[in-house]
C-alpha cells in the first residue's frame, strides 16, 4: 500500500531539514537507537509517518542513507521525537556513531509504502524478523498492540545471530503483557541459552498455532531469510498474497528517479520498501539482481 507524500515532500522531495539528536540508546553491539527532533518546531509539529516508512538521514560531508522509522507511534507523539535504530555498517553509519546528543543531522522523508495493518482487522498477524529487520517492524508492532482487540493472534518470530544480539530484549515482557507471543531463535547459542537454535524459517515450519486461512505475515530481515521464511509459510498453506516483506537495499534518491534501488521494474524507494510478496517474489532469487 502506498501513501501520498505530504505536501512538503511533494513540493520539494530533496529538501533535508535539520534534526537534533536528543538522546542515543545503546541497544546491542554496533547498534544504537537515535531519538531525533526537528530543530524547527513547526516542521516537528507537522511531521507524520506511518509504520513501514523510512527517512533519508544526511551527515554533512559524508553522505545520506535510508533508515526505517522504528518508534512506538504513541511515544513519538507524546515526546515529539522519533527513533531510528541503526547498525554500524560503513561510512555514514560510522559518522553517525561518532555524533553525540545535541549534534544535528539532515533528515528528509518520510518516504515509501507502509505495513498494511489497518487492512487486517480480524486476522492473525505473524511478524517475522531477522537481525536489525526488527527495527523496521517495531512501529507496526506497537500499532498492532495499541489496537490489540482488532486482531486475533499476534505473534513475533525473531531470529538473531546470538542471544546477546537480540534487539529490544528489555521490551519483550511488556509486549507479551500487551498480547504479543514472542518467540526467539539464535544461530549460535551461548551456555545458559534454553531457547530455540536455528534459522527463523524453522520456527515457521514448527508454529503449531499457524492457521493458513486467517494469517497475514509481515517480514523484514536479510533477503535470503525473507525468501526462505516466505517459502516455509507457503509450505504451511499461505498464499504469496498473504505475505508482505520490506526490502532494505541500498538506495540514493528515495523518490524513484536514480534507479539505484531498482529490483526488476520496481523502485524499492518509491514502490516499496514494503511489498506484497507476489509483486517481487520472482526477482528475489535472481542472482546479482
Ligand atoms: C528502506 C530501508 C530501511 C532501512 N532501515 C534500516 C534500519 O532501520 N536500520 C539499519 O541499521 N539499517 C537500515 N537500512 C540499511 C541502511 O540503509 C544501510 O545499512 C546503510 O545505507 C549503510 O550505510 P553506510 O554508509 O554506513 O555503509 P556503506 O559504507 O555504504 O556500506 C558498508 C557496506 O555495507 C553494504 N551496504 C550498504 N548498504 C546496504 C544495504 N542497504 N543492504 C546491504 N548491504 C549494504 C555496502 O555494500 C558495503 O559493503 C535500511 C535500508 C533501506 C533501504
């Protein structure tokens, strides 16, 4: 599902606005959450995003990157900030990691398609995340919990490399209390780990409560993980039309002009990043595409 760009973006999609880093929360190794607020109070007051969308973050003199919005929308509204959870990967994320609270960066957005949560009232919703992919699902997760009575079973299957790299672990108890079934798995278990070990798609294979007739899936993580998780869901009886994935490929313009993020005929920035699986499944297993 696509949403209309706000009037400001429609008028000038290239315009980055200045935002201040209000706080930084260390999450796990190499991952931090940045709590941001626009320095112009009017820009901040008019800033709206929908779960699934991303911003372009600009570090002057270094470059610009796409990052999903990862905040609880209720907290964003109350605190007039919003969050990005970012893994240190290279140049721009490296420059961001050197900034401290009080410093400013450029932000343009939000851009892109959204998780279709409002279309799925009355359904079971299965969230499947791998690694920092959970960041791009977090706003949708909170949206589902805010209106928990509108959905049937809501489950999170989350796979991470190690127990130490599970994101947002301090929030799981609260998510469970609010009606989310959280099931985690790790690639490598440390001593004392009593949970699942193995890839997240195996949790889909073994999920006893999965009802193919009433479930929709939202999935974000490495592309191979999403491909195999969707394959497991199809083996359990779901159709491609019941699965949405968010693609986090490298992109540049964010408005469907430069072609940097093209996947087949789809601009991930403009037509995605959230796609219904039948739209893009055929391109995901094409080598080097
Ligand atoms: C819609 C969208 C949402 C995203 N949300 C998040 C998020 O919430 N949190 C987060 O940490 N990251 C997210 N990303 C990924 C993020 O944009 C990249 O990690 C970032 O661009 C890396 O920038 P850099 O300059 O630090 O690294 P670079 O110096 O550009 O690259 C370092 C290395 O990583 C590789 N690389 C760079 N970007 C990507 C990418 N997108 N996919 C695979 N390999 C890449 C490069 O080829 C290079 O080998 C998102 C990407 C998209 C498109």
